[in-house]
């Protein structure tokens, strides 16, 4: 993965994970992550398709959302992300700042 895509994916993951009033880089609690997932799961099927996921992506990152969806979010290419997959995503800063 090229550096720009990696940085965009990292930034998007941080922004998607950060609640409106949290400090930047503060990871969401499991409860907050679950609430974020439920916010996106409009049809209640316990998974997010691309459109549902993009709907919860911050506006500033929407330009890169397609590329990030394909390369990081829907890594197995099945067209959706389950709640378990969403909860397992690394969201927020990596240890050591990487």
C-alpha cells in the first residue's frame, strides 16, 4: 500500500472512531463503537454495506472513502463489513505513533 493511502486510511479510521467532543486520537470505547455501528446500520441487518459505511464517514474523508473501503474496510471483498469486523478494526492511533 502506498504511503498516501496508508495515511489516508489511518486518518479516516481515527476520524470515524472519534466522537464529536473527544480529543483527537482518543479511541472510542466499545460502547461508543457499537453505537457508531448501529448509527450506520440503517436496514438493521447487523452489517454495513459500502453506502452505510460511507454515510458515517466524516465529510473531510469522503473523497478517499471508496479507496479506503476497498483496501482496508472490506478487505475480504464480500461487499459488507459485519459488526464483529467493524469492532475489530484498529481505530485511533497505533502504539508507537505508526
